[in-house]
C-alpha cells in the first residue's frame, strides 16, 4: 500500500448528524454491521448478541471520566478575565497540565480561581497558580490543595469534559441542557478514575444488554486506558509518518491477559469495545513480541512475524494504528463514528479497510446515523489479510 496522507481521511458531515445527547435507552442506538466483502447491515445495539457467538470475549475499558472541565477566572492585580481549563495530565499531587483558553491572556504567575458559586462555602472554590506555558494552549497549574483534598475539590467545582464539537453544536442549537451529562458521559462499569474523555463505544451498553450477552455465552473482561485530552487534538501534518501520537496510561492485568489468551485458544473472538480498548490490547501484544530495529510506537507497522501473544501490560502507550498495521489480538471492533482526519478514523480504516470504511461512513450519513461521542455505532469485522 502506498503511503497514505491526512487528506485521505477527510469527509463532509452535515451538522445535523452530530448527536447532542445519547439515545434513550442507551442500547436503542443504531449499530451498523460492517463485514468487508458483504453488504452493510443496519441493526441496533440491543441486538448485539445476535451478531456474536458463544465463547466470544468482549474487552471493555473500565476507566472513569473525572470532572476535568473547570470554569473560572484569571486574576492579575485588579484585572479579571473569564477562563476555561481542561485538565489533561497530573504531574504530582498538586499539579496538573491543562488546556486553557483564552491561552493568550495567561502567563506564568497568574492566579486562577475556579468555582465560587456558593460564597458561603469555601470548599466551593479552587485556586491555582500558573507555573508555565507550553504549546497549543497548555499551561501547568499548581493548585492550593493536594492529593485527595484536590481530588475532592475538582469533583465539587468541575464539570464533565464533553468534547468541543458537542459543546459548540449545542451552543449553536441553543441547547444548554447539561445536568444529565454527569451520568450520560460515563459508562455503566466505570471504575477507575483518570480519563478526561469517555470510551464512548461502551456508552451503548446497559445491564439488560449485558444480561443478554451473558445468556448467549458471550464473556467479557475489563482493561483500563485513561483516555487523554489528546483524543481531541487534530492531526496537523499531511504526512502521517510525521505525526506524534499522544501518550495515554493503560493497564492489562495478568487476569485480563489470561482471559484473552484463553478465548483465542478455544477459538473465540476477541472483540474490543472501543478504539481505546483496541489500542491497549494491541499495545500489550506488541510489547509481548520481540521487536528488532524499531521503536515501540512503530512496532505496529509491517513487522515480519506476529506472535498473537498478549502479556500483562502497565504503562504509557503511544501506539499509532493506521493502514498498514497488522492486528495481533483484535478479531472484531465495536466503535462509534469518528471525526474527519482523526487518528481514530485511521484506526478503523486499518481494521476494516479504507474503502470499506468510506462506504460505511457514506451509508451512515445518507441513512441518518448519529455521529461522534453521543452518536450511534458500528460493529466492524476485519479486512482479509
């Protein structure tokens, strides 16, 4: 395959296709079944069990979204400016990196104050100082609390970090409903704090759907990938070889790795629920291989021997999955419909095939599927090698 460029992953999406709220109930969302070489099939998530077989294994990401969106003001002498900060990476017990806007109005030494909606409650205010400014609007903030006390304050004053495209589309539509986002933008099995974006493919799952899958003999296991705000960053280079992937922390436990190996050994399929789960188990599989002459982040591309083995993994991954990658352990993928020119669109195109996904997205747009984090989803099967 010739080298692909950023423009190969562009498409036009009508704004009315952006979902502003999730389907109710969650498993009533539509699901496009994509099998390369077969006709596209329209379905719904409540019927997922009909598409799977006894012995298949669903791999869920159990990360929990923290209320990382902070609204407040910059205080400099007697001047005050309204600001917004999105926490993206914790540096130590009291310090976070954050995307801040308007970034141009901020400088090291500035005081930031968030919350303060209840003047009678001191705990309702969180104060920080900007230590440094980086690129693309990133600032380093040292807060006035530490450890669990800081976590409690963030939980009190922070809001759910909805993707910018949802917030912007709601604003244009005059839709300000947000109270339900605390529940809507969290999976039913969220357990481990650390994400600043939801693993959105898992938002379609309900207790009733899990019961149907279990009755069908479909098993599930949990891994953890704390989704970072880098998921919102656009790819800015036309040559994809020049793109640096954002790092995210993840863990595949010894138990999870064993369950995945057992499923494959008995002939069951390993079905990643979401691109985050897929990236993590593929990272663990790449790390389990002996790779010579290439950096870990590039171990994914065109290696001569694939073991298909997976081992426990804990650490940061920068794996960049795009066409040319050969999947180690992922046999099927459940995922939403992604942004144009995004690394997530590149990942699904690597899995099911570029032309197959172009046809799938064209079908989804023409047939009224809802896109992005709160939208409908798809069940993808792999392109033949």
